[in-house]
C-alpha cells in the first residue's frame, strides 16, 4: 500500500478532517476510524491520543509540512481523522 496514494484517494472520495481541533472533535464524537499524526505533532495532542484507546493511530514518518504536502495542501497538517475511507484502502493501516 502506498500511503500517499491511499491518503489522496481518501481525501477525494471519502470524508477526512484535517487539523488537531477537527481530529479531536471526531474522536470525542466517536466518528474517527483512523487518526494520522505527523512525527512532529505537539506533545499535548499526543498525550490526548494516548488516553484514546478506541481509535487506531498511525504516525506519519514525515513532518507536518510533509503530511500537508501528502494531502495536497499548501499548509502544515499535524493531524487528520479518517471518518469514511471512500474508495481508499487507508484503513488497512489500522489493522497493521
């Protein structure tokens, strides 16, 4: 599985929320099926994720800028929540 292709497909055909605030909301409302965080995601948000055992978390190997580029966005993305994968196979990260 190519992460970047799967992520772009999920963004195009599914429902993905970008940013820490939107991701936190999706988690607390029980909508998030997978959370992806950049390797340099702030510590306070990582601590919040540690208390959340219901949602699988994938740590992206790059920085927030690189995750933003992988999303096709011209800005930093430190966290994102996949609510619906659409035609993407991105949820296979949750099983690995």
